[in-house]
C-alpha cells in the first residue's frame, strides 16, 4: 500500500504543478515521437536542441514527457504509437486537458490491448513527418534544392537536404516528385566543378535514386509502385540478402513494383498515375471496381462496388474534390446505381429497375 501511495504521489507531483501550456506539452510529445520512434537525422537532433534551449518551460515539459516515457519505451514501437493514438482519441472525445491525457499515458503500459498490435492504419506517420495531407487533400512543396513534391491524399513525408545527398522519406500515401537542379551542392573550385548531390527516396520496401526525373511513388499493401514520367529511376529493394535484390532502372513511361525482396512489373490499370496533381482521376478503360476503390481514397468512409458491376469499363476525368459528383456521373453514364446508407457508407451496384 505504501508503494502505491508513493507512485500516486510521484505522478501527482509530475503532472499537476505549474500547469504547462498544452501547446508546449504537445511539442514535447511530438519531439519524443520523432526522436524515439523514427530514424532521427542530425538535422532533427539539432532542431530539437534549439527548441529545448529556447525556453525553460520547454525543458520542464521534456523532463515530464521523458519520465512518462521511461516505462512506455518497453513496448514495441508500433504498439507504443497505437497507444498514443488511442490516448489522443480519448482526450479529444472526453475533452480532457493535455495534463490529464499525460496521466492516461503514464498508465498506458498497464492497459494496452493486444488488438492494437495489428492495427495498420494509424495517422502517426503525420506526426513523424515534415509535411502531410489529410484525406482528400493535396499539397505542393517547393524544396530548397529546386525540387517540387506534390503530396496526394492521406500522405506523409520527411525530407533531409543538409548532407552529402538529398533524401525524401515516404512514410504514407503517394507523391509526385520533380527533382530540382540542386544549387546547394558542393561549392565549385578550380579543380572541381559544382557537384549535384544524388537524390534518394526511401520507402518501407526499399529505396530509389532519381536520375534527373519526374516520377510518382505510391505505397500500397503489396509494395511500392513507381511510375516514371520523365528521366529514369534506379530501384534498390530493402532486403540486401535476397538473391533477387538487384538494382533495376525504370525509364520514362514505365511502372514497376518495388518490394522488400525484389522488383516486378505492374499490371495495366488504365489510370494516369500523375493526374492527382491536377486534382483529378483520369484514364481509359478503367475497371469500375478499381475506379471505386480509387475514389474512396479521397473521402472519409467506404465506397463499395457490387461484384455484379465490378468489371464494367469506364473512361473519363473525375474530380477528386467532389467524389459525390463523380459518383453521380457514373449513374448518368453507366448502368449502375449509387445507394447512400449513410454519408460514410456508399454502395455502387446494378441499375435499379422500375
């Protein structure tokens, strides 16, 4: 009993005094996730040190979050991140202060459910990222080396242009990259001209080097899909021990799967892979079930395609900012119906009779 009272007393002293502003506690938690559940770059550590020294309250918030994290880090990283997500959801639903959310977090190691281990659709990649988009949102980034990156719906990336190479890490979703001239390369001398740094993209399935190019990188369940618009991209699978782990170059007009143990050809799907940068889904002879699946990426909820109409073929341009309008266009041009059970549950099925 004495030990329990001591633990409660310590937790009380840790969380209650001084009432740190939620914004500062938020920042401390964000830094904890970036440093402990991600591959932190030297630039990340430098930025954290700058934040930590910027104000005494930052140091105080970091000490509290670090204390709570001491037992929390015993959890597997994915379970820890999923636990953070559950805590945050509870905080928002119950309108708890950040301080009370931290109290929940301190007990998380005793209350987590094994079921959270298998969750694979968490938004914590956005917390780790330098840039991200919500469902249905697109965003264009202009990097200091002249590179332009368009993030598609529900995507997250981190970037590091500070070293000997340029690096983009795709943590979630899909991006269109047009590489820049890299004016930040090594300074020229009389003996050595200006050198353009190599441009790399890392994904869960491996990495790729852009060879002066424009290309789309998309994470899917089976692997990473690379579609090259201009130039070429060299693919390097993640598993270096695999006998099929060979660098493969994908040229303009080609697409290829990058998987942990190798690469493989992609199937024809009818979509224009970079059309999302213009705010549309576009293509010819697209299987209806594939179009419905693609539309569902841009709205909250589910769109289901009935198997009786799944193999119908569709061509056209569909605006992703208004998926309801796109669905109504299907009703007008195809022998199908669209039934809304709720705003978040939609079924595309055979045309209604009578």
